[in-house]
C-alpha cells in the first residue's frame, strides 16, 4: 500500500511540475541607451502582470511589468537613475505593442541625460532555455 501511495504522490508531483513548467511567459529583449551610447542589453522573462527588473551597477535600474491583453502587450516601466541619495525614479513610461514587433521609448527630463529603450516582447514558456541572442 505504501508503494502505491508513493507512486500516486510521485505522479501528482510530476504532473504539477510539468504544468508549471509549461506556463506562458513574456520575454522582453531590450537595448538601453543613454545619450546614444548602448549601456545594457538585458533580456527579462516574466509572467503576465508580474514585475521583472534589471540593475546596472549603482546607476540604473529598470522595472517592467508586461501584461498580455487580447494579443497586445501592455508594458508599464519604472526607470531609476543615480541621484544624490541613491537611485531615484526618473521616468514611468507605458507602452502598448504587438508581440514580436520592435518598439522604442525615448525620454529626457530637464537637465538629465536622454534615454532610449528599444525592445521586442515575445512569447516564451517559463522554465525553458532562452533563445540565442541575435
């Protein structure tokens, strides 16, 4: 009887693991520029409505929350840059884009550097290896 319970438990655990491994995600392949200089090329993978972030040294942090809505990807971002007291929010851009279509956001606060963030939002299954960079 114990062997039967073990096998049932093992099968239930395996089924649960396979179900979560097949969960759809959104992969954001990004290029971040500051005053026309590429400073980062992060790739962030997260679930719809979940936040992912990247940080470059102590001078830049980007948080993104992509949301899949009716085949479009709505992207909310918070961009932090170094200030006198550490990182401070310098922009909170939002964008709606189609999957697999290159998109760009540019912004500049008075007296601050100009930032440009280009990205492609694509579908990717969570828990699987990321595709090779291009």
